[in-house]
C-alpha cells in the first residue's frame, strides 16, 4: 500500500511543477529556442531553464500518461477508453483551442488588436492546422501535447498488442517509426509516443519504478550537469537530453518524498490541467499588455514574474469557476473534478461498499 501511495504522491507532486515548467517555456521575453541566439547573462540563464531543464515537462507527462493508462488496463477496454478520452482530451482541446481562435479573431475585428496572427493569408490547410492541429501546431501551441495524445489514443489498440505480446520489438519499431519521424504529420512530436510506450511498458511489466530512488542524489547531479553541458557548449540537438531528463527527474524527486514541499505541491496538483490548457492565451495577452502599455518593465522581471502571476490568476479562475459554474467548468476541463465531490465526502460510507485498492486510486489520475 505504501508503495502505490508513494507513486501516486510523486505523480501528484510533479504534475504542477511540470506544468509550471511548460508555462516558463512558453513565456516571451526570456530566451530564444536556439542557444546560438542567446546574448548576455540573463538570456544564458533563461536559456538553461527554457531549453534544457524545463524541456523535461512534456516528455515526462507522456511517460506518466502511458504508465497510468496501462496500469488501469484501459487499453484492454478500447470502447470505454475512447469514450473516456473524448471527454478528458478532445473536449478540452476543442474548447480551449477554438476559444483562443475566436478570441484572437474578435479582438482583431472589434478592437483592431492584432496578436501577430495573419488569418488573411491562410488556406484550407492553414485553417486546419490552427483550428485542429491537423499537420502542425494549433493556434494554442501548448495544446500540441493534447493533440498528440488524441492521436496516441487512437493508436492504443496497436500499442497494446505490441506492449503485451512483443514489448521490446515493439519499442524498437515505435522508436524507428515515430522517433525518426517516419510517421510524417501523424504525431507532431514523435518522442512523445515513444515515451508513452515506455510508460506503458513499465506498467505492463510491473517494473519497480521506485527501485532507483536510492540514487536520487547522483540523479540530481547528473540532471543538472547534463543541462549545464548542453547550455555551456550550446548543443542544439537536444533530443537525447530531452528523452533522458524525465527519468532523472523522477529519480531525483525521491529527495522530496515526505517533505513539506511535496505536500504543498500535491495541494496544487488539481489545478495543473486547467493551467496547461489556458496558460497560452494568458501569457500571450500579458506580453501584449507589457509591450504596449508597460514597456518600463524589464524583460528579465517580466519573464521571472509573469508565469507566477499568470498561474496565480488561473488558480483563482479555477476556484471561482468550480464554485459558480461547476457543471460547465467540469465539462470543458475534461470531467476531471466532479462538482459534487465535497458533498459526497460528507456522506457516510455504506457498509457493503467496495474497498478501492491503491492501484484503483492511482488509475483515477489517468491523463
């Protein structure tokens, strides 16, 4: 029981930290995506975090998604899985991306405010990408992860057959096809599917994901030193680093087990998915405001504080929405929190009610 609780707690602790990393990656005014374009001390420091350390976020979320889905054996019930993922992934993707498109269009038409999106020159393919991410990033760029997860869900029956019958051959095949981008536009970031498969493999083969916790300190040292090497020597090909970082982060996170920090982070885990869905428009709008009305704010100050303030605002929106429009809000964020949960907790547990195991509780966190 303690084993499963440790895994569940670690995932809950990491989730808000990973999302905060994503927000920093998508915050303007910091550093370029290319090491060669970094100039000055601040950009070098920002580049260290943006282009190395924080890049572990999406890959780790892919591993966790694969692990939790296969841990719950949802791959063995595809009809149930597809229905569940329509609510938890497709609806949030459509609402938060199409809503973003509508906001940008209306801002241009009604107020003449341009957010550097040229709708006039778009052909059918361009609209397909902006609206649905058909062959490229959607307008709400961070949602490419959700878009890729939707495609991954469609591939789960195939992945399940590989994981459960030819696991290592399947890993090689998936790595070649998706890691080398032979799939074309099917998955925008092929490494996400490879890591999803690895998470699934770990779950099905029941590997002890806490076995390396005793090496948490060496893992932390290796994690930071690897990021530093890439930053100092300006190594542009970061794929090897990006697919390695999640494993080091997971092991290093053992240092926080049972700490006060773990408890605080777990408290904010419930906000993570909403912050992920909504942070793109918020950060874009904040950068527009600063550029047009608050140029006196130095770029370093903006880059450091804007993500924290933006996330704080979204947490407040979450709390207000769950209080005043719980049913609607629960629907658009993927049915991830039942509005009557607090009331149900107050009801006495029936004598013959089933006992839910730690594995079941862990499965409830499936992305």
